[in-house]
C-alpha cells in the first residue's frame, strides 16, 4: 500500500514538474523546434564538415564543426533575412508616402480605365442608390412610414439628368430601363405615404433602378468588379481608419514591447542559435537520453523519429526551399521588368508562396498587370507574366524531387488543415509546424491502432488456447 501511495505521489509530482517546465519554456518552444528542423536539414553538410581532413586531427572537433555551422547559419540566414526585411520595410514606407502624396492615384485611375473597370458617374449612381435605400427603409415601417414625395421628385430629376449625361458618353443607359425607372418613381410619388401600395411601388422602382444601373455598366458581374475597383470616399476612410487602428496597435505593441516583444524576439534568436549549436554537437546524445526517458518502446520511438525526418524534408525543406527560390527568381523578374520596391515584392512573394495552391501568383500576376495597365509598359508586363508562368511557377516541380528523399504520407486535405490551423495559432511559422503536428498525430494514431491490434491478437490467441485446453 505504501508503495502504491509513493508511486501516485511520484506521478503527481512528475505531472506538476512537467506542467511548470512547460510554462517556463512555452515561449521558447518555437525557436527550439525550428532549430531542430534546421539541424536536421543541414545534417549532411555538418557530417561532411566533421569528416574533413582539417578537423579530423582536432580534439573536440564536434564542437568546432557545430560552432562553424552555427556561425554559418547566423551569417547566411539570420543576417540576410534581417537586412532584406529592413529594405522591404523601407520600401513599404516609400509606397505609403506616394499614396499619401497622390502620386499613384493617376496610375490607379489609368489602370482601371485600361482594365475596363472605370466607374463613370460613380458619385451620381451612389447618391441615387443611397437615397432609394433610405426611402425603402422608411416605407418598410408600413403604416408608420412618413413618406417623402419631394425626395422622390428630386430623385426623378437627378436620374433624368444622369441618363442624359450617360447618353452623351460612351456608357448609355438602356432606354427601356430608364423609362421604367422614371415611371415607377412617378407612381411611388403619387401613392399615399404609409400605404401598402406606396411600399410596393417604391420597391418596384428600386428594383428597376438597380436593373438599369447594372445594364448601363455592363451587367451584374462587371458592376460588382467596378464597385470593388472604385471604393467610395466613405469606404476609403473606413478602410484607412481600420488600417490606422491595426497599425497603431502594432506599433504600440512594438513600442511598448521594449521589454516584451523585442526582448522575446532577441531571446528567441539567442536560444535558436545556441540550440542549433548543441543539436549539431550533441544531437545523438540528446536523442538517446530522450529515448531512455520515453515510456514508448524503442521501435516506436525510432519510427516516430523516422517519420519526423521524412515530414521535415517533405513539408519544411520542400516548401521552404521552393518558396525561397521562387521569391528570388520572382525578384529577378521584378528587377528585369523595371519595377520599383523589389525587396517589398520579394518579401510579399515569399509570404504568399506559403499559401497552398495559389502561392506566388498572388504577387507576380498583379505586378505584371500593373505594368500593363497602370504604367502602360506592355512588353515589360508580358515579360513578367511569362517569367512568372514558365520560370517561377514551374521551379517547384524541379526542386521538390531533388530535395525530398521520401514522400510523406500526409493527405493534402490534412496538410491544408495543418497549414491554416498552424498559421492561425502560431503565425507564419505555423505554415511548417501545423502540418508536422497533424502528421505526428496521424503517426501516433497508426501506432496506437497497431498496438491495439497486436493486443487483440494476443488476447484472441490466448482465448483460443484456453478453449482448446478445456476441450482436452
């Protein structure tokens, strides 16, 4: 009894210690995990360095090689990434200044016209639409509706003027629809306010107006695209306010994060570098220690480690290397096409390249269309679109077979769920961590299923033997 009590006390103390240990290192789990992933990817290079003639004669060559590899990671990965992000941030500020100064407004207007998404007499259409919305909302009050006969007369006059102006431009309002709108507005104006007839007449007039606007602007789909490409001043102010709130919160987080976010970032980098060093130098010993502490059988631990290596190469190596190469090739295309803000576009391409299925096309396609429509450089735009289609988007098919040693057994749907859930929970790093977590759960479930099947088989065999012995 005392032994059982002692065992339960030991289990409780262990659980409490594990919980406290997790609370201590929770913030550092991501850099530790990324260090493991990077060491696994660079392990062949480390092995070559360790076996060079220069280091074979040195005592403690594992630590020397690990130090050289850590320094190489710091100089080849972290420093260039920091410089590139700083350049991208500087270019983003320049673009923001150009937007404030209105330098890009003319190019945006030209791009909309070239793309056929200009919105002629947008303010007039919006004025009439908002007026009818207010009158329809008032009529929806039923018998309590106050009615606005003078407003309907003004709307008639405004619509008649708009139809005449459209007739003088290339966008002609359909005659039949325009006449129907004016007739229905006249009927609604003559109906007594607060009656069902007035409500019905106003709704018919509103429906006819919307049908006329869609016909005059190329149909419902093109009208929707025109409205998206030509936001109203109120919508722009709302978007700007939202962006300002998000930016101010982010800046406040960083500004007030002198002891929080920035400290966490510096600590993460330091832990990452030291973890890379010790995983290179003492990785096998660490793994053997963890295997001794693991309650799983050794064969299961080996299978999990093997699955982890396969997944790292499939998910991390394949995706990350492909994304980086695509971003660099796209950057070369941006530079050859003469685009400004090349570093900003490279950063955006690298970020969008992690999005499943669409990837970097979310950047180089709009960039090519901008060259054609916004700047009027047809040859440069066609070159960038062809470069993106035949070079940037196809390089993935060449890199992945070269990088991967084995194909991971993770289903594409599970990978997509892992990416989206990982990004939601861990930010950009979740693109890689999420699928690995999903795949690990899948592997653990497979091992559990196999173990249960073996136990079930053993129980069945035991039951069968007992039955045979009882017959005898």
